């Protein structure tokens, strides 16, 4: 029996600004996310941030050019922290369990808490991420993630 393993690189170089390798099926999702009043973001299958809503950029402290640069989610300038009192940076194994990344790996709806540091302030978010499909392809073409802040800003 042959066993296949899906490996999604967690970090790496993003493509050029023209986004040539962007899956065409993500264009409708990209438009919807960019116009959304909810805090959400769209990842391509290789974890690049393809689109962010304005509320998501505001609560995460991301610049307006993120949708043009399209960095990988884990290289977008966010500092992910654990939930200990020391608030240590997450290691790669823990980063792979963040809902937006895991939705791409498991091809299933995922939910997790995410703690980030922005300007010395720690924020926690409840994150729900869903893989996106474009039939007849079986693998996810991307993931749509919604972020809900927990606690005071």
C-alpha cells in the first residue's frame, strides 16, 4: 500500500507581487474577504495571505499592503505566543496547530485560540478556519479564517 503525506511548508519565500501562482478559484473569495465587515483572512493552499478584511488588519496590526505582498501566514509579521505566564514564542510544531494552518493540513474545519503580541500588548483570538474547495479538485485550494478577539483590546 502506498502512503501519501501532504506537507505544507510553514515558512518560505512568497511569490512576486503579481501573484501569478494564485489559484484562480480564490478570486471570488478574495473579493468577498476584502469587502467583509468581519475580521477574516484568506490563505492560499501554500499558507500565503491572499486577502484580509479591514477589521482583521486593524485587530492584528497588519499593513494595508499585506494583500499585495502576500507573505506566508507565519511570516506576516505576527508574533505568536504560548499561553504560559512567560508568553514564549511558539515553536514550529505549535505553529502548525494554529487553525488557519491546520485547516489546510487536515482539510477540515478547525478552531483554536491564538495569542499574539502587538506593540508589547498580548491579544487572544478565537479563530475558526474552514478549508475551501474547487471541484473537481479534492485538495483544499485555501482556507478562510474568522477571528474573534477575546477580552479587552
